[in-house]
C-alpha cells in the first residue's frame, strides 16, 4: 500500500476543504490515488449536505445584478455570519442573481435547475449549492428573488451584504441612487400612503385604539387621536412622504421633483427578515451532552 504523506493530505484538503483526518482516511481507502480519494470525499460530503439541509439559515447576503433595464435582487442564506465571507458562497450568490436576471426562473426550484458549474460541482445551480453545503459544512439556500424587466431604468444599492435595494425609475441617475440609499436607511414599506398594505394599517389602528382607550378621553377625542396616529404612521412608512436622508428639510417626493425624476417602484431585502433564528444556549448544550455521556457510561 502506498504511503500517505502529509503533502498528499494537504493537497486533497486544498481541493475539497474536508477535515484533515477525513482526507487521510479517503487517501488510505483509495490506496493513495488522489482522484479516487476526492471521489470518496464527494460522496461523503453529499451525505453531510443532506444532514445540514435541516438547519436554519438566518444569515446570508443580498446580491444585485443589473444590465441595462434588466436586473435582479436575490437573498441567499446560510447558517452563520462566518460563511458570508466565504469566496465560494459569495460567488454562488452573485451567479444566482445573474441567472435570475438572464433566465427569468419562475421560482427557487426553477432557479436551481439552471445550468451552472463552480468549484468542481455542477451541472446545475442546485448541484453546486448541494456541493458547497458539503464542502463548507453549512446549510445554504436561495430564499427569495425579484427580477426587473419593465423597461424602467434601475439603480441598486447594497449596504454591506445584508441590505439590498433596487429602485425602478425614470430620470436622473444620481437622484435614483440617493433614493436607493434612503430606502436602505429608512426602510419604507410603500411608495405612497395609498399603497401601504391594509393589514399594516389595521395593525397600527389597533395599537392606536388601545392607546386611546387607555387615555380615558371622550369618544370623539379618542377617535381623532386614533386617526391622527394612523395618518402619522402612513407618512412615516411611505417613501414619498419621508424626510430625505440627505436633506431633512424636504421630502423624498420634493427632492425627486426638483431632480426631474420619477420613481416607479422599489424592492428592499434585509437578510433574515422574518426568519426565526435559533438561539443556542451553550451551557445547556454542554450539560445535555454530559448527561448523555453519563447515561451511556
């Protein structure tokens, strides 16, 4: 049997990112054949990917891709912030955004079926995703995306990798970019007050009603208080009514009018928004492991 040297283990580890001992085991099983050992690890990594697939992915990145009046915004999730700095993960996220823009998939499953190869994995995006789960050791998933192709100009803004915005507009490029930055900072929920979703308005009205009832004011005054709170809320969450972040003496609508620019829509993604994160209790986890060890002793 061929001797398994440290350099052979290092070379295999560099190709697969697998743990050192797993690399040594695979090389031993393959009789020192590097290609065969890599194949063995790919199988093992595939099993690892299956186990990881059940874990919550509440971290991740937002990616944008724009070419002319066609573009895409996409959220790709992983388990820990550490992986959001991994080059392979970032390349996957960027490539997926471009695939959305170029091919207009109907959903995440259709996106995964598109042709793509990376890091020795393929021939589809889904195959690459599964391969990287095994290679990196964390679950990762494409959560949501939006494609833009309505003929409007597009401006994007990424605040780090966790917040992404695409603005659809006609007019001045600088004004549109400023609006994208404003959206990332102020997080409006709609363009205008009339566009705010009814369920959000009702939720705010319910809160305002409870506050008015606690105040003990007469019914007519309480009604005015409730309506006043709702109107205030609508102004706070609608883009056009918000004070512009670069000049709070004017609203976004006033800024756009002065710049001769019309915003047709915007999309805002914040990584992990709405995903319930698992909070690990390390002490409890250690205690549980110790208890389990004792019970099997």
